[in-house]
């Protein structure tokens, strides 16, 4: 595919894009999909038009990740803080999983993608939760890309809940305080069973973690772009991975 792309570019530029190294694709990529509202505003559209357009980018990047052989793709779709947004906007957002899955679930199944959700289910509207859970159920035996939606996710809450579970193990005498290890926290996080992300991507120019996977991102490479999420293309995605690979080669030389 890249050979064809490069052949097509042919003589139009003599500085060809650095090729992706197919043997060093990040296993787990996490993305903060920021800039949907700003994208809409820049075009004189309502914010919800940006969210809707952002859904198309979710599809585009999921398929690109799958083709590249990424094993886990975690997308920050809705944070525990996002409930503070105007009620109408929250209601619109909560319809997106159903809409996305109605259009895309069959193709995800055809591509052996496994859908997962990482977040607090209890506060979600029933119509949202049932759509997501049905997709999770229908794809749970798939062995391809794990598409992990962080939905009503917040990292500090996740860590507090993990500490609470450890507290219960201590109270019951199953665990002594002196024996607490990283592994105890890890297995109590919502991300248990996933490897830590190798690469974090955040779009739309903000250079913060915004309560996203604070524990899990401790050693991850980070890549930021000013591009708004609805405009994030396969080429931007490849650029992030190329930069990840350049950094890996640099460390390799040390
Ligand atoms: C809006 C940009 C897909 C970020 C992407 C409820 C903001 C589009 C989903 C989705 C959202 C979630 C779970 C699932 C299938 C699809 C989604 C939300 C927002 C928040 F199983 N896009 N998307 N969920 N946006």
C-alpha cells in the first residue's frame, strides 16, 4: 500500500515520506480526540456537528490502525468531567454510540475487531449502555484489533476505586500494607488486562493529559498536533507512528 502511494507520488517530490517500519508498530495507541467543537465553530456549525464529524474520524482511524496491525486502540470518547456540559450537548453525545454502531458494527465484525468499553457504566443512559454492551457481546470472541472506548472515564476516579479495593483486601487480612505492589493497583484499574499505551496522541493543540490514563501513560511516548479531530487523517496517524519509530531508533542508539 505504501509502495503504491509512493509510486503514485513519483516525481512530484524528490523528498519522499519516510516509510513506516511495519516491524515496530506501537502495540497500544491511545488518543484524546480533541477539537470537535472548535472544528465546528471554525466552520460556523453547531458544536454537535463537530461531534458527528468526529465519529467519521473514529471509523477512519480504527480501520487504519487495524490495517497496520495495531493491537489496542483506546479512544477517549467521554470523560467523567463531560457531564458538566450543557444538557442538550450531553444528550446528543450519548446517542453517538448507538448511531456509530448501527452504521459500523457489521464492518467491525467483518474485520475481526473486538469492541470494549472502559469507564463507569452506572451513570450512562440505558439506551447508550445497552448499545455498547451489545457490541461488546457480539465481538467478544474476535481476535483482531481491540477498539477500547473510554466512555465516562476519569483516571483519578479509577485510581480511587482501585485504592478502595486494595483497602478492602487489607481490612479482610488478605493483604498486608507492606506487601502492596504496582500489580495490586494495576489489576484493580479499569485497564486491567491491557498493556500500557506505547503512544498517546492528542489533537487540537492542547498539551495536557486531562485526567486520561494517568497511571498507564507513565512511560508512553506522546505526540501532539494542532489538527482538529474531525480533520485527523490516516496520514496524520502515520506521521505520529513515524515519529514514535524515530524516537525508538534514537533510544536504540544509546
Ligand atoms: C464525540 C469524537 C464514537 C469525540 C468522536 C458518548 C466526541 C465522536 C463513539 C462510540 C463520540 C462510543 C462507544 C461505542 C461506539 C462508539 C462515541 C461518544 C462520543 C460519547 F461502543 N464516537 N463517539 N461516543 N464522539
